[in-house]
């Protein structure tokens, strides 16, 4: 996405104060050059919402609700501005503008927003390159990695980018079959990111960098990377409630959950293997908190009529003083795309700044955003937030 120079001044928006936002503040180190953001799954709901939303915020059409990096603790941290370029690989052929219109019709994007940012969507759409492997693709893994890396390098050269961040927001893929000689698609993209010298985040439960075939490459790359599977709804709530039970010495006997969702995510998770990959992250939050996962399972049901909206229900059975049996039930109703979009924009900015400062390797400080962080645990959201604020201070320091 390219934001024009004449749109960098922001108009007053609800919640706006006179203090500059982090995206407007001058970086202490100068933050030279522009940053590219490459979405794997660029025409999906999350990437489309992020692309349209970034343009809307940069134009002053909407406040940056949900973007943690736009809050006061990040002012002066040297994060790249929200006028960065955004595009990526995808196997879908629906133009971004049409996808945005569909999201607006479904209530995900505000009415009229796709028209207001049509130029930015068109510019982003022009940058999208076909991903893969598609059915019938005869290229080897190394040939695919080389092709994807070449797309990244070409993008960086054409736009004179200082650096590019790759973020996977594609549909969940099943876990690899043991013994399969081919890398899963998510790992091909991750390997291409490293080859092209790009920092990387995996916002999906897919394999990505988490394969033995890439262990040595990741270690030798000297690039920052963060997490697997974004923490947006049900698991976000679990990471707040589970520590509460532990700290109050209330014994959780069972914790069960159910998810009803539609859209592309619902269709992908109708595959039991993909659902199992998704549920592993949800269960890890409880296991990390309690030392072992309580009795109970999470079920995911595809309900196409729900579109991009989701309802998540949790049933928690716990014991109180003198063995009193009690129950807590929660219902979370939300839009995954709108919850995820500000988080992936946060991650793009944080990883770009970390890369600029020469910070390399896994970034457990970004565990705040993930069910399965690279380093650290997935539990205790308050502790993860404190670690994120400490990281913001580290980014603020002069090199």
C-alpha cells in the first residue's frame, strides 16, 4: 500500500489528542528509508482489513483503535510510520478493492471506506504476486523459495525500501505429515523471507519457521522473528482468566470451549487436521499457566452464514473454598479480521524497528501478540504487556 505524501497530515478524529502519535513522532535514530510489509495471504480478510485500515488511519478517516503501538508508551520508539508499503503473495485472484467491498457489506469494514481508500487498495493490489505451490506446480522446494525471495528482493529494489517485514496471515494449513520430503507452503514463504533478508512473523498456526529443516537457517540469518498464531479472541481472554484462577488459588477442574465461525478461516478449519493445529495454541495457554492442561476440549464448527464473525464460548468448572463447586461461562462475539488487523500492523512496525536496530533472533517480548511465542510462554497477558513496554524502551534507546 502506498500512501501519498499529501495524505500524511491527519485530521482530528475521535479520541485524538494534541500530543503526536508514535507514527507521527520523529525517530531518535532518524529511521531512514521506507519499510515494506509483505502479507502472505494479501487478499484475505485480515490483510485486506489491515491494508484498508492503515490507509484510513493515515488519512485521518478513523482513529487507530486496537493498535497498541499507537498508544503513548510507544511515542519516540522510532517505529516506521503508517504510510509504509504493504503487499504480498496470494493464490486468490479477487482484487483487493472487491474484497474490501465484500468486507464492508459484511460489516467488517465501515460503509464507504473501500471507496475512500480505493487508490491505496489499487496500488497494493498491483504489487501482489502469485504464491504457491498451486496444483500442478512442478517446481522443487528450492525453486519455489528462490522465486518467492526474488519477488521480495524485486519489491525492495523498485521501491527503494530500507527493509521489508514478512507476515503470514494466510489460511491455516494442516500440520506436516511426518516423513514428507516437501516443506509446507508456510515454510517455503518463511525460508524465502530469510533468504531475502526480511524479518518474519507467523500470525497463523501453520508451521512457518517451526520445522527442523529451517533450524540452522534461522539461527544463521541474524534476523528478528516472532511467534506463531495470533492471540485475538478466545485465547486472549484465556490468558487473562487463567492467571486469575491460579493467583487466587482456585482449582480449575475442567475448561471446555466451542467456536462457531464462517468465512475463509471457518472453511479452512473444517479440516480436522487444520483445526488440530489451531487448537494446540489454545490449549498451550492453559498448560503454560497451570503446568498441565485441565480436562476439556475446544471444538471448532464452520458456519458459513456467519461470514467473518465468530462466537466463542468457554465453560470453566472450578473449586472454591471447602470444595465449593462453581462455574464461569464466557461468550466472546467478534470479528477476527478487525481484531487481527491492528495487531499485524503493530508487529510489522515492531519487527521493522528491531531489524533497524540490529536486534536478531526470536523476540519473546512480542509474546503479547501470540498463542505460541518464539521464546517465553503464552500465558499471563499482564506480564507479556510489561515485557512489551520494556521492549519499547529498548527500541527507543539510541544504537
